[in-house]
C-alpha cells in the first residue's frame, strides 16, 4: 500500500517566485491536512481539506498562501511571492475521517528553501 | 488552548522499557491525547492515542492518569529504531483534527 506521497521532496525558489507543493493522500483517505515545520520548531497545523472543499484554514497565513484539493488529482499548497521566512518543511497528512481520535498518516515532507 | 509539557530529552538502554511522561493539566473533557514520533528528516509517525482509558497497540501503551492531567507513553522494549522525537499532542478544541506539535522529547537509545 502506497503511503502519503509528496513532491517535490526538495524545492528551491528565489524570493518573489511561486512554490507549488503536491500531496497525494493514502488510498481510501479523503481528508487532507497541511502542516508547516519551521527550523527548530514543531509542526503547526495550516489547513484541512476534503475533495473540493476547504474545511478549516485557520492556520494558514492570511496572504500569499492557498490550498486546494480538486476532485481529480493531488492536493496543492501554493505559496505566491515567496520570502525567506517561508523556508520550512511542509508536511501533508491524510486520514480516513476528519474527527478527532483517528490517526493521521504523514508524508515525507517537502523542504522549501527560499534564496 | 491546552498545552503539554514534556522533558526535552531522555535516554534509554536498548531492550529496556521506556516511560515518556507528558503533563497536560489544562486538558478539557473532550481532548484526545495523541502521541506521534518523528525520525530525522522524516514525517511524523502515529504511535497511539486515547481519551480516558489506557490503550495498547503493537507499538506502545498509553497510560492516562485518572484525572487526565498527565499521561505516559510506554515503549516496552526500546530498540535503536525507536530513537526519535516523541510528541504528546492534545487536539484543539472544536477542531480535533488539528494537531500542533510542541518541541517533544528527544529519545536516545544506546546499545
């Protein structure tokens, strides 16, 4: 069984460019979450999506960040006009349900470096 | 939001049991207690979770205090592959799916 897949694993962008991070959930999982891990910090929740719906984006920065989970294809986390402070590891997780008490399965992460 | 407190680091010998403590004195009645671990350069891995009763699975056991203000993750026989950062996490109120990881406990396992 394939786990959660993320690509690219490493992404380098210059300041002002756009970053697109992709996440394919585990088979049978329809709930996707994005997390960000800044250097020397723990993961922080960003957004929770189901197919074609954003359920909770309370952890997303108000500007430049957006996420989608289309009917077909992977979930995308998009960061426009990247700045150095966006350099971090971005993890995607998926679960069978969105309620508490169900484990989330994490991907290997995408490490974004902004130069 | 309810917070958790964990020791920064712990050390264990291989094949010995490990007890990883977590304090969460402001936990609410509906907060689940989750444990994840993260190896270097990898995504977190689910370990175990519980609400009120003690829980066992193939990886570990979770002992929850009667007042729920603390819990302990028990690895019955530590192996070198258990060396990781272990996170004790409470679900956020009204959004139980949202996990915010603290600094966790870095577990060193020595042969």
